[in-house]
């Protein structure tokens, strides 16, 4: 049980730290003239992620940790750090575009489009599996893929002039 609580605590602290980074980066980008796109769906993204963590906490707090799922989870954390380091002060949870800036084309962006979303899609499946919550992985995983594919990625690609 303590392992599950530590894992859930890690997820919560990580997300709160990311929100703090995003808030700082958002303020800096706006100060540089960044324009926000797709703001109308931002609350839905936040609600999806918050409910995902809540589901893991409510139904996973007393579950045993499945050690075999910790390895892919750790790999995803390294990939997440790589994406954030590559984007640096441009990383945020919102779609913000500074007019005239070029797209990031190094790091994981050399190989796949939207590497941050790829990590998040995988993580929304893998993290619940660490606690054996296959149905949380399925429900929130499908909901996340649908939201990204139908709303978020098209909005971001329009904002970046890719569509």
C-alpha cells in the first residue's frame, strides 16, 4: 500500500510541478507577444487529466505496485524530460505561438510530430497499469486519444501553420 501511495504522490507532485513550469513559461511567452490558440478546449484537457489522477488515487491507493510496469513508466519519464528540455521556455500546457518564431526541430521533434502528446498517450495507459487499473488505462486512454486527435492536435497544427 505504501508503494501505491508513493507512486500516486509522485504523479501528483510531478503534475503540480509541471503546472508551475507551464504557468511561468506561459507568462514569459505572453510577455513576448505569444498568441493563444484553442483556449476553448483547455478546460476539458485539465478536467481529463485531473479526473485521471483522481481515478488512479481513488481506485489504486491500496493496490500492489506491478514492478513490470515501472520500467516502461520510468522510460516515459525520461522521454518527458527530454521533450521538456528540448522545448525549454517554450513548453507550456497551452497552445501559445510567438509570431515569427520557427518550429522546434531538434531532440525528439526530429523523429516524430508531437512527441509530448505521444508520451502523454503512453503514460495515461502505463501509469494506471502500475497499479493494475486496466479499466482506468482503457477509459482515460481512449478519451485522451480522442481529445488529442479530434481537438487538440488539429488546433495546434492550425496555430503552427501546419494545416
